[in-house]
């Protein structure tokens, strides 16, 4: 089943009227395990991300 989609109209979600939006996580840490614990080697960014309404979780399309 496809997730609901909404548009932004006047800064608000067209589905529920919320004014706050969130993205999918677009970064992750690269880790190694050393001396009994994880150590962060670096952080990588993913350039592709989606935006969702914080109120109703609908994917926002522009």
C-alpha cells in the first residue's frame, strides 16, 4: 500500500494543516570496533532525501 502524499500550501500540509516537516535520515556513521568499543571513523551524507509532514507522516511533494 502506497503512503499518503501531501503538498505544502501556504507553509502547511495540505492533508492535516501541520506546519512542521521532517526528513528521512540522510547521514550515517562509519564505525570500527576497537578495544571493546565502537569508534567513529567518519560520517557520510546521502544526498537523496524525502520530506514528510510531522503531523500526519504523509510524504510531501512539491
